[in-house]
């Protein structure tokens, strides 16, 4: 069976493979709206099933993203060969710092440490409404 291709000619990555690829990385870019403008900031993340979780502190990311529609973009590109992939997760973000259910606890335990010297004290989950990916063919 031939892989599906987008109009751009890039290979469409099946959902299950998108989830696997997300699990191979720890750093992505979170997109959200601040004062009517798109903002994109790096986040260290983890994935449990198809739910993404990341840590953040008080401030812009938490204020604007929690309770809002967000997009997480993760990719890997081999500069030498020009091959790679990109996966996008769109969904609702929600602060689960104080949630007491077992899944929230499991997500908090899975959350990737950040690159910051002091670890942030809020946990945010993204419940996906769309997960899609594209693969870059060799040039």
C-alpha cells in the first residue's frame, strides 16, 4: 500500500505513527493567541496516549494557553539529507495542577523536566482535536 500524499507532495503520516514520532522528542513549539496575536514559545513536553502534557510557570504561557485552543508543533530534520518530519497537535489546553484524578496524576508524573534551572509548578494538558503529520522526502 502506497503512503498517502498531501497536495504539496509531502507524505501524510498516519495517526499512530504521529503519536510514535511525538514520543521520540521532548521539545516542541506551543502556539496560542495573546492580545489577538499569535505567539509561539518552546515547551518541553511528554505524551501519554494521545494527550500532551507540559510544565510551565506563572505568566504569559499559562495565562493565555490554559482554557484555550492551542497548537503544538514538533519536528525533526536531518540537515545533511534534507529528510524529516513534522507533527502538529491541535486541541484544548487545561491546567491540571490541582486535579486529583488518576490520569492527571499520571500526566504530572510523565511531564518532561524543563530546561529552566527552577522547575515550573503548573502542569498543562492538551486534549487533541487533531493530530496530523507530514514527512519530508529526500531531496
